[in-house]
């Protein structure tokens, strides 16, 4: 077991070494050598001019052609990546301390380390697309248009939460933003996602559904059922596997005979992407969306990592070494990667980035303070939203003699 | 909006059989009801049974999809052991045809309604409820799925979150156990956990109950398994009249509704009205008024009860039979009025004894109407056994009319 752990750590570090090494082979171009700016950047001021960045880790394709490694982006976009990811990171760290000081109870699954997946995805999606995911949903809610106040209030069970305090960490939804949750049961969101894609095709909406799940959920039967139907009916659904290599405490190699999750769709084409690289994620989702709108389902596997344990009740170090965690943090952290890119492209200086960081920190602190002041939900909320009024549905109290609530 | 409601209410008075009741103080609109004329003296009792107000029908936006001439509440009244029907006009059909008619009308009326299930399309439905639909509505509205209840139920729920109204057909109710997680966790709870952002207007329907020697795994009664899931509404149909009405109401409802049909009732024949109607989803049906004892039942057991009632009447008893129809929530109003009159209750159900609908109903009646009872509440349910294949043994698992007669005699003899 220890041997296998070391093997895992070694392979993760090897991957990161390839990324940052300057003496890599020609097929793997280090970041700093591969940038082809279309225009010279000014040191002062943030220009929105377009530029192209080559991502280092190649895509692994299954029954499809891999897209180009040159990603079109802009200075503005890179800066927004940095700011958004940093905000998300601060939010998750704040949630960590809230949990430890018992403001958040129950289960709290943190997304830090995986921010690049969420932010990169959003760069290639629009409002017509739908996202549904599992319980590690705080950052995805934010990415879909949720506010920090909504997230913090919901985590603490207050009235201003996105689900009015009745959902909690695992049940965040944003209907307007096209975010369908927020699901507690592992894998149960995959058929829901296929259903969303079905509705998009039925209503002729020009959008795709991204159904997200983890490496642990990839072994659920209902996922294969959903893939089968999606392929049969050519539904515009992208099955996104966020492979952080651990299903709670069980490592990938111990739970999956074939850990090549992008190939698990069999007849459904797939692609494996470095999930710690925002730009690679953006490119992959763009490619997948184009494919899916024409041809039916697609599987994307994002190779990513979570720094925290599975949830706040899990220290995260009993099944993996601290060296592994700190190794990934040093070599592959998504925020550091963008920081290095911004600095080397001279889009921003160290002090510019520090300013952005300060802004993000203060936004998070402000939202947190406001959320702490938000009141608890009213007692009447216990009975609201059980049934929708229609054809005489009323909710009675325990005595069933009087109508306690007329349903909204 | 108010003007539209009044216009709709006005046009609903179509046939000579409709008797407008006096408007109650809490409702702006007259309560409309379809009753048979001979029972004018029963109107008082019928009014007690009609609680659903016209406001709840007209109130929600999806109902304003241009329907007219729909009576929201058509109540069955005393007619010797048959449910209500118009005395003029109407057409006769079998229960599965009534379900089909209701489903077809809703598919015509609302393009977001679709049917998803195994063999519902090209095969026409394993009980012919969707026969001929795929030719009329197309492959995209009558979806033939592979055999994967868990995921197609989940898909229907996901589609419902965006506003579609899928009707999920379980070929046999028992197969829906495979989709239990989706029904309990997603279907029932999404409206609540999302703080009201999403509604799940699905209808889950299928035949269940003990049939003719179908074996243990195909004779499941799922009412008891789903009854404690918050957010679900459950109704059981028993006649062609209420089958069509409940089907239509369930499709129009914004809540997830489970419509329990019974394998043995599909070929029941009855005359139903020609005009469009729906039944209230949470209302009980008075099958036979009486004075001595209230017998509460639903689905197939209604017929065992009415058969037993013939014997009871000959023996001099006057049982009041109520088909509770709404399994969740219970129509405690109708049931309560009846209990206050007769002071004795017998529940006859096909559910298992342990944790069944009867168990919950017994507790609810005891809690609310204890002081109105002269005798303990009787409950006849199926035996807590897997349904055996052998014919005589299978008959022993469900409640039979002689047992009902004996139970009534025992309850009525207590003084």
C-alpha cells in the first residue's frame, strides 16, 4: 500500500515536473517558451488584446480528434481567471474556518485545488447551457452567477441563502444561471443531467448540459444507463468527470479496474485534459460543446486534485501523504500557474496582482460579515415549498384539522 | 387576470347538470359541481365533500393555457355501487381507455407533456394505455426507453426541472423500486431544497397490486414505501371516471404525483361524461352514504367492499363507503365528517399490514377524531407475506368480502 502511494505521488510529481521543466522534450513545451503574443503588451494598464497561449499537457483523445494545443485568450480573460479563482479559493478557505468555528454544520465539501475546472468551463459556456454537479458545488454556483453572500448564507443556513437556508452545502441551485445543483447522492445527478439535455433538445434550445461527477461516481450504474440513452437519442450532454484521484478515502486504482474514465463511455467519444490548467479546460469544453451540439454526448475527464479531504470531517491525510498534497500545490496549483503566466507575459506586475488579491479578500470578508448578520429562516419556512399550489394541495399541521399553510 | 378567471368560471357552466352552489365567503367564485339531479337532498353532503376551490385551479399560471369548460370538481354521489356519471350523454369505455383518453387530451392540450417509459411508443404500452399515440404525437413525445428505470426516472425529473411535464410509466409499479432514490431524493425534495426555485411536475404512473398469480415480485404495492416521502402526492384510481379525472389533474399539477393503477381494474367498464373534467387530487369519493359504519378503501378493494356491502345491506347494516382516492395527503375533511356521523371506522386496503396506508390512516383518525369513535378503528390489510404464486394462497393474502362482512359485524356489535 505504501509502495503504491509512493508510486501515485511519484507519478503526480513527474507530471508536474514535465510541466515546469525547461529541458523537456520537444513535444512538451514549457509554458515560458511557448507564448506567441500577437501584440506587445504595455506594462501599465490591462489591455484586452487577444493572444494565444500553448498549453503544455497534450489532450488524450478517445474516438475523436484532439483539439489544438494553442488556446486563444486575452489579457482580460486571464486576469478574470486569476481574480475569480482567487476569490473562490478565499471563499473555500473562509468556509473551512467557518466550519471549524461551527457556523457551518453537517457536511462541507471544499473545492480548493479544482478551481480551474469550474472557471475554465465557464469561459466556453453561456446562459443557454446547463450545469449540474454533485455536492462539491460552492464554486460552481459562484461561476454560474451566484453571489458570495448567497453561498455563505446558505452554508450557514440563513435566510439570504440561495435555497433560503433549506438546502445547505450540498443543495445550491441557481435557476436563472442555469445551475441545477447541488446533489447529495453520488451519481444520481447523471440521469438528471441527461434529462436536462433532453429538455434542451425537445425545446430546441441551442445549448448543452454539462453533467459533472467525480472518479468515485464514475462507477455508478446509472451513469452508464444515462450514457446509453444519451447516445441513443443524441442528447447534447457532456459528461464531465472531475478526476481528483480519490473517491472519499479510496484511491482511484483501488476502486476502478479501468481508471481511464474518458474511455468508459465506450461508443461515446472522450478526452482527458489537465484539469489544473484553466486554458486547457477552456479549450476542451469549447471543442466538446461544438461536437456535442452536432453529434450527441461526449465525455471529458479533467485530471485535477483537491487539497482538502473529501469533506471537513476528513483530514485528507490518512490515505495520501502530505508530501503528495504539498507537491501538487507547488507544481500544479491553478492560481499559481495563471500568476506565472500573467507575470511572464507582462500583463500585470506583482503589485497589480497583489491589488487584485486584496480586492478579492475584501469582497469575501464583506460577504462573510453580511452573511453572519443574515437572520435564520422563519418557522413557517418549514412547511413552505413542499407542494406547489394546484388542484387543491394544502399542507396541514400535525393535527390535520386546520390548514396551516396555503402553498405558495 | 381576475377577469380571465371570471370568464372561465362563467363558461364552465355548460350542461344542465351543473348546479352552482352558493359562493362561500372565502372564495370569490361559485363552486361548480357535476351531480346527478335525483340527489338534490344530498347536495349538503356533497358540498362537504367538495373542498377544492375554483381559486386553486385558476391560480397558477400553467392552468391558463387556454382551457375552458373544465369542471374542477366532479364528485361521485350515491348511485347503487357505481361511481358518478352523467345521466344524459356520455360514452362507455374501459378503465385503460379512460386513462388513454385523459392522457391524449393532455398531450393535445400542452406540448410540454411527454410520456417516457418502456414500450410506451411503438408497442403502444404494455397495457395499451398509450396505444396509437406515437403515430399521432411522434417519437419525441412518446419515448421508448431501454430498461433502466433509475436513469429514465432521473431523466424525467431533470427534464421537469426545466419546465417539461413528463409522465413516467413504470411497466409495473414494482419496477419503480429501482428508481426509488430518484423518486425519494430528487423528485420529492428538489422543490424544497432549492428554496422553491424548481418545481417537478412529473406524473409517475403504472399498475401495481396483487394480480392473477403474477408472483411475488410482480405483485408489489408501493403506496406504503412512498407515503413518507415529503413532497410527493399519491392518488389511486379505481373507476374509469376517476382514472381519467385524476390523470388529467395529475398532469396539470405542479407537484410530483404518483398515480397508482391496478392490474385487475384495467377492464372495468363505465360511462363517463363527454365534456372535459378533472378530479381533485386530494379529495375522497363518497361511494355509498350510510349511517352505521364508515368503510375507507381505495383501488381494487373498493370492489370487494361494495360486494361485501350487498351482503351487509341484506343483513340490515347501512355502511358508508368512501373511496379515499388521495393516499397522500388524506382527505381528513371528508373522512372526519363521516366519522362524526357513524362513529365507527373500518379500513380495507390491499397494502401490507405493517407500515401501510391503513396504518397511517388509523393513526391520523385516532389523533383527530378519537372522541367521535365508539369502537376501535378496524383495519383489514393484506398479509405481511410475499405474494405466493398458488391461486388459493394468493387469495388468502388479500382481503376478501367475507372478512369485510365479519369485521363490520364485529365492529357494529360493540356497544
